[in-house]
């Protein structure tokens, strides 16, 4: 899956871009149950591995159930 598609999926789960300063990564933030989660996401890549995407989603506080629903 491309970075653009992955960013759309993150947006479905209320993850928002915080900043990107001329690097290949952007920082994303997600608030859930009063906690704030942050994770760097690779931008402008044609293909991201499923392992990488799950790692990022876990860093942003997504549960396995939420990941399954978003990836469907």
C-alpha cells in the first residue's frame, strides 16, 4: 500500500499530521481516551510493508480490533 493510501486510513482513525519539516517522515498524533499518541510515518513511498503499517498503528494507540476494521 502506498503512503497516500495509508495516510487516508490513519485519518479514518482520527490520526492527524502534526508536522513535516523537509524530511522523509511526518509526525502524526492521535488522541484516545484522554491519552495522546505520536508516531513518525514515512511519506511519499510507493509501497509500505504491512509490518511497518501495523507498527505505526500500534504506536498511535490502535487496538488489533480497530486495525482490522480500518484495513477492511
